[in-house]
């Protein structure tokens, strides 16, 4: 019993803050398969996701209680701190998954409220911590694609809130106003951060070791921004103001979808350069879930955008991209199971940041 407890304690103490990307990836691919008529897969991934969220939530709770100084240290860290935004995004993506796949409105509403609370705490704690911190790291070591998870967290609240708005009766318009503001706030964050990240890409030395999987969030963050915009467009009939700004929403949302589409070939080229040309070892890393999520999100956002602008030719993309997303999820999941097999050296190292 002591050995078991020590393993749980070690896993909680070393929990990688961004591990909730596992829930984000599983949830969005479940939604994608549901939208495309793959119902058995969608429900299977829903079960997997509920288990994953529960286990990760338990480890995080233990870490908050027993290892709070480590949590504070991570939160103020330029590299590990952004990972906490995956907790917000995972909570809202799971809520969206429960709402779309299972129709559990009340549970989705509770998760949305929890997500808003977590977003408020993490957003201001992280940015306040890195702002007042002394001895800040240089741009090349302190900034990565993981910073864009703050955009994903913000837009995940907008997406789920917009879907729940019709169930809030007289508060529907107030909620839509809030989700519209969150959408615009996420857009602002993306434009600020991607400028710095693109500068780092093109003017600062980027090694194969530093080109980590979270750079796929460059695409994933605009994909979920597209989804948030598409959801607002589809909800325009529920609030007259959304109808008035519909041309703006259409143009702005399409702008972000085009930006996300542009990133995909470049990210595949950089991945080939990293692993094939530079021969960087391809082994399981919890950060790879940050690559799986954008692939699933691009599938869903393209599907919803086609509905929002009534442009059916776009549907050809999700009909094929879903298989790429599923293959990526399966590869990451097999890697996770392989690293958890008893007898491997320090199996709990899977919980740590590589």
C-alpha cells in the first residue's frame, strides 16, 4: 500500500501542467467523429475522456494540497506555466463533448461554470506572475507555442457558453454578449502572441530540441477561434446584435480559418525537418497531445464553418482530416500505454515534462 501511495504521490508531485491536453485531444476528436457519423468511436472516446479527466483531476488536486509550492513555482515559470491553461480548455472541451455526444446539458453547464472560474484564476495568476518576476528568461528560451493555450482556454469558454446560451432563458443575450467578448479577447491574445512566436521562428535560432510539439498550437489556437466564431454565427438568430455584426463575424472567422490552414503544411515540414533530417528521437512525450488536439480541432472547426457560411465544398476537408486526427490520437495513446507498462524504468516519468 505504501508503494502504491508513493507512486501516486510521485505522479502528483511531478505532474506536467499541460497534461490535460490529453483530455482536450480526446474530447475534440470524439466531437469530430460524432459530427461525421462515427457514433461508436465518439462514445468510446467519451468514456476514455471521463476517466482521463477524473484521474488527472485527482492528481492535480493531490498536487495542490500536498505540493502547493511546486504548483506556484510552475505557475510563475515561462515554460511550464502556460500548461495550466490546458485545465481550463479540457474542462470546457469535456463539457462540449458531453453536450454534443451525450446531450448532458446540466453537467455541461456545471463544467462551463468551473471553466470560467479556473480561467479567471489561471489567466490573471500566470500573467501577473511572469510580469513581476525578476530574472526573466530571454525570448528564445521563455516563449513557445504553449503560450497560445491561453487563447485555446479563452475560446473554449466562448464555444461552450454559446452552445449553452439558448438554455439560459432571459439571460440568453447576456451570456451571448459574454461569449462574444471572450471570442474577441481570444482573437486579441492570438494576434499579440503569434507576432512574437513568428519572430522567434524566423529571426531566433530554433533547434530540433526546441521545436517541440506544442508549436502545433499555432494552428490549434486559430482553429478553435474559428470554431468560436462559427458558433456565434450559428447563434445569430438568438440575439439581434449578433445579426447586426454578422458580416464582421463572417470575415473575421474566415480570416482565422485561412491562417490556421496556412500553418498546417509549414508545421508538417518542420516536423519532417526535426525527425527525418535532424533525426530527433520520436518517442512518447505528453506534449504530443498538444499536436493531436489541433488536428481534431481543425476538423471540427472546418465542419462548423461550412455550416455557418453555407459552403458545402468545405466539408470535403473534415471527411478526410478526421482519419489523420484519429491516427495521431491512436499513436499518442499507444505511446502513453507503453510508458505506463509495469517494469519500465520510472513509469511515472510519463507525467513529467520531457
